[in-house]
C-alpha cells in the first residue's frame, strides 16, 4: 500500500518533489532524477557531428538490410509531437517505413486528423490496429479497480508489442521510436512501472476483469526477450539536436500538424487520467516529470514551470466533459466512479509480476544455478 509521510521537499534544479516517495536529494537539494538525466545524456544522447555520424551510419545499415524489402523499418505514430517528428525525419532520410497506429478507442479528433494529414503528405502506408474495445475496456477497468497509479500501462504494452510483432512479420530488423531521454526523463517508478511486464498486467486482469483477453496484443517475457535480441529499437531523436518547440514548428509548417495542448493529450483517456485521476487520487502530477525534463534540456525555465503548475492540469470544463465521457464509455455511473476514486491506493508491488518473481530468493538461486550450468556447458564444449 502506498504511504508517504515524508516532509515536503522540492528539487532545487527541476520541479520534482516528494510526491515521488522514492526521490532522493543530494547536499545541494538536487534530486536523483536530475543526476540520472545528466548520466543518460552523457552516455545515451549524441549531438552535433558525433550524433550525425552515428545516425548516418545507422540509416545506411537500415537501408542496406532492407534493400530488397517493401519496408526497411517500422515506426509508430500517435499524433503527438515526438512520433510525428520521427515520421517526418524518416522521410527526410529516405527510409521506407511501415507506419503503425494503435486505435484503442480513445483518440481525439485532433490526433486522428494529425495522423491522416501527415500520412497523406509523406505518402506512407499506414497500418491501423483497431483494438477489441470490449476486451480493452475490461482491462482498463480492471486497472482502475486494482487501484494502482499506472492504468495506462495496457496501452503502452499493446503498442510496443504490436510494433515488435509487425516488424517481425514484415521482416525488418528495426523499430524507429520517438522515445528520447532529453524530453522524457524524470519518471518515478512509483508513479508507473511494469509496462512490459505481462505477468503483472495479466494478474490484474485475472483478479479484476470479467472476460477473456483473446486478441489483446501482448508479449510474455520469453517472447519479448527473443524479439529484443532479433529486432533493434532505435531512438532516433537521441541522435539529433532535438528540441520540442522547433519540432512543433516544423510539423505545423510541413505536415499541417495542430498542437493538442500538452504531452499525451492526443488521447482523451490519457488526458483525463493524467490530468484528473492521478492528481486527485494519488497526488501525482505528470506535468512535473515533463517540465523537469524540459528544464534540464534548457527548453523551459524552472520559474515558468512552477507558475504553470500552480494552475489546473487542464481547463476544468474540459475535465468535467472528459469525466462524463469516460464514465459513459466505461458503462458505469458517477457513484461507481467515485467509489473507484476512494479505493485504497495500491502499487505495482502489491500484485504478481515478473519483477517481483525475480526478487524471490528461490528464483534467484535457480537463475544462478542455470547460469553456472550454461557457463560450464559452454566451457566444456570448447575444450
């Protein structure tokens, strides 16, 4: 059960604070997320000539491996800035992607229009996977009843699973993603984890769901590890001088893209979950993570971020409209929704998961024995 009785403290560099129960500050009041950001930028982000060379080398390799195929890579689009900018850059570099979009039933009209416009202008082929709504609704509601702060994990898991499966199906070895360290750091595990942990997702559905998941895109740990070894996940934006404001201007100019207001607000459920349920039930404001990333990357000042954080996550009238829409779409009434909001708060560690399994001392011992067996078996075969 979630419990955080710490004295309030906020980072002196970013805007992360003790609403993250695991946050740690150094002697100068700078949080562990900022230090992790600095380390990630040093080791995983490549800019200038170094980044351009690494990017060019990877592009050439993708083209070489995909020369005789209809598609040389897979990209996913949501209608948001990062994924749409990747779509734009991939065209600029002369790649031939299969564009994948997961329709989970929550797309805003603006997101749909952004995708349609871009696909038409860029002349891409789009594969849209329309998820079975009754199955997905049952799974999303199960997460609400589980009362953890990560009810958007099912969508994330389905998207990644779909991209890996489609990459294998069309025979490409590359997924080019919009995820990047500079604008997507400062993510507390207590706020959300287990995105690719199918044991966790499935355990919650088995406990709180009412129907079988027959078609939901997913990967168990064995299948996931296999595909990760076979297919490379390439975060293109970590190899260019990526800056969100500039990216938005490019998209507006060349792809007729329209801004939807805030990160991930291209999805109605994401907008409502992050802007209403998370702050009101758990005290978690995802804007803090997004702003902290942009502060560290130099795109936003800390004072401007603090000023915006003093306002509602998004307009109150839109929150109420979204609440009515979500309740209706989930086939529950307001009384039941309020009951869900008052359920005792739980965490990832309150349910079965692969991560929890690996903490079991008996499992740790078995893994050690297996690794020793493999080591001796390999050594023996080489003697």
